């Protein structure tokens, strides 16, 4: 057997051993709880330790697929690292074992430092590491026996049939069985640990009550019939999702509770049944991510059903000096929201239980999330929310603030061209609709203007607005001449403030600038 072949086989042993670590950990987590999953814990630790610019880079590169990209990257690193450990274990034992030990230690630290985790949650990774190292050592030892037998066969010191009959088959059988068991058992345990299927079934059985205060009907002229324009109401299936949860929390509504603590006269606790019994309200509201760049699609508009947060805070009675509410998700994520915004009678800030006529989707915060018009999501839209601490900005910070993002996060005036698409071709000398959406949540948009090349600004036709909390559609009819053209859009809010032309990147408090596209008319 050549040295190169031995190296490849040893690398395979390393990969199988890594699969065993993860598989055994997932199976053991069936007993200790799903917080013991090392893969998702390490991924979450990577998110926590990533430098401020890493989030923007991942979102800019992969959009809402950032989590899948991170998990894929982790998978590649595990594959390469475990293969290297197997290769080194064959050449310089116990280097491979040391690599597995160090990696497992990092995984244990990641697990036990997650929100709500205990020392018990680290046990599955420890057991997985022990079994994985045993598999690594056993596989490398069997490979060595095969190599020795192969060498003896080549020198004529053993019968020709000995190697393929025993050592080779024994090695391959060992690695295939270990790898298959790890893959099947680990995958099955992961599905059970995720719990999303069970929660999804519970969600389907929930009948939301009718809103005591229903949203006004959508005006007849609110939705323009223009092909290619963004729908006025974003379907749940395509509503953007940006959060720090690699593994979507599976929260049982029967055990869910929300507590209001901190600088209050009365600490309050409410469960899901009590929340549904409150006089719920429904409102259309547009939400946007602070990472949404000029012309980006990290924004959506939906009909939300929930109970006003100001009513909950009125029960708790915040004390003098409080100016912030630190909301916490069940996975430990936090957001700091100005107290005055949540108490404002004109701001429809909700503890939302419904989205577009159905219970919240699991990935959008089921059973309860926050929806606060006028603020970027990172300071207000906490999903799977379980605690509201009334405090001060001087004493507490949300998750993204120490990472360089603005503490208050008011959403900015923006506009976007949906159609024609950038770099597309249109038919010259015909009527071409230039259309899109504009938004200034909680303020509203009063005017949208379009500029062709460097010509004069032309006022677009503005659709009727649902409310100041939602985006509005617009259209401008254009008859292009042959050639290349540049199209630019800008908006003016209801207070008369015009959208800024100067480009500002998303960090630290939201993007600014005019959206511009290029088209070819022929």
C-alpha cells in the first residue's frame, strides 16, 4: 500500500470519527436536552465572536441565506480539520487525538455558554468526544494492521489471500459501519432535538381570536397593477429573516411565559392563553433590517395581530429614570428599545401572535414576538421573546450595540426601484413602467421622484398608503429612446424631508442614498 493511499484512508477515518462525535452528542442530547448540540452551539459562538463587519459581509454576500452559508462553512472546516487529524494521527500519534480533544473542548465551552445552558448540556459533547477518539484510534490501528499485512504480502511473507480476506475488509467494514451509524442515528436525533416538527403541529392547531381592534381595510388604490413591482403585503413564505438563531427555537406555547422585570413597581408575568384573551389589535406594519443596503430586499410588509406593549408596560408601571426596555429572546438574543416609543399611544408596538392571518411562523418568532414600527429590527423586533427588562441605556445594551451599532436605531427614509430590473433590456419607444416602493415607517411618504439620466426630476404617481407605518408603491410611465439609460429614484417624507443623496453604508445606523439602476433600450 502506498503512503499516499494510507494518508487518504487515514483522512477518511478522521472524518468518520468527527461524524461519530457529532452523532453521539446528538443522541445523548435526547436525554439532556437539545441545548447539547455542539454544531449549532459552535456556530452561535462564531456569530457572537465575529467582528462587527462580519455580519454585514455575510448578509451582503448571502442575503437571508447567511445561516445556511455559515453552517456550510462550519461543515467544510469540520471535514477538512477531521481529515487532517486522521492524517496526522497515522503519521505522528497522538497529534490527531489532541486535535479532537481541543476541538471538543471548544465545543463544550460553546455549549455551556449558550443562554440558559447548564453544565449538564456539555455532557453529550464530552461523551461524543470520547467515543470519537476511540473510533479514531481504532480505525488508525486497523489501517496500520492492513498496511503491515499488505507489506508482508508484497514481500511474500504471508499468503496472497490474507489481506483482502481479513485486514482490508475489516478496516472498510469498521469505518463504514461507524460512519453509517453516526450519520443515521445523529440525523434522526437532530430532527427530534430540533423539535420544530412538533411545534409546527401545535401551531397548526391554534385558532387565533379575532382582533378587538381590526386594521382598517386596505384602500382600493393602495396596490398598483404593475408587473414586477413588490406585492403590497409580503407573503409569510418570502418575508425576510435576519436573526442570530442558527437553530430556530422550538417554543411550546403551553409553557411560554413573558416576564416584565427591572425598574417597575409591579413585576408582571403573562402566559400565552392570557395573552390571547387580551383585547388584541391588528395593524399593517413594514419591518426592515438595519443591514438593508440601498435598493436591498431585507424589508417586508405584513398584517400583524397582537396586544399593545404599552398596555403591558402600564400594568408594570415603570419607575422614574427608566428609558429603555431590554427584550430577551429564549435563545439569549437581546434588543434595547426606547421606553418612550413603546409607551407612545401613536406607535402600534405589539406583542405579536399573528402574521398575515395565521399564527406566527416558527422562524418568525412563534409563539410571540415584538413588532415596533419606526425602528430597525435589531433594536425592536425580538422574536421568541420571553423577558422585558425595564432599565436604562446607561446600564444595559442590546446584542448589537457593543458590536458597533447605534443604540436607538430609528428607521430611515428610503426608496427602491423594483422594475425594470437593473441591467435589463426594455423596448424603445413604448410605455415602460418604472415602479417600486418607498418607505419611512411611522412617518409616511409624501412624494417620489424619478430622474432619467441627468434630466429633470419627474414626480411619480404614488399609490394610496395603508398607513404611515407601511411602505407605499409608486410608478412613473416612461417612453425610452434607444440606447443606455440610468434611472434614479428619491423620496420625500410626510414632514417634507427629502431623501439624502450621499451614500451611507448600513453600519452603524442604516443605509442612505438614492437607488440607481441602468437599462438598455432597443
